[in-house]
């Protein structure tokens, strides 16, 4: 990538309400929860017209709460905009 154009995207980049993800991240997300994400392939090219590495727009359509709040042994302190948990 031409460094004057900026850095190459990481495996996971926020792009408006979607995520821009690499092939590697897409494979991981599909392995973890194939029904919880949807992808649309982006056409990526270098400035000279050559094909660039493939990236995908990713929409997370299912979010799972990872903490069982009724059975937790954590003390939480809510600070806007995130909740912090202490063990």
C-alpha cells in the first residue's frame, strides 16, 4: 500500500454502523457465530488498478450478553457509556 494514502486497514475497523473486516476476521467470526453476522464483499483495488486484499462489510445481527447477571460474582459500576465489572 502507498504509505502516502495512510495505513492499511486492520482486521477490524469501524465504518459508520458497520465493521470493515479482513478475510481472516471474517473466517473467525463465521466460526464463532455464523448466524450472528452478515457480510458483503468490498471491491478493493490499489491506486494502480491491481486487486488489493479482500475486505468485507460486516453487520452484527445478534449480540449475546456474556454475563449472567443473576448468578454473577462480579461487582459492577456503571459509568456512561460503558459498564465496568470488577472481580
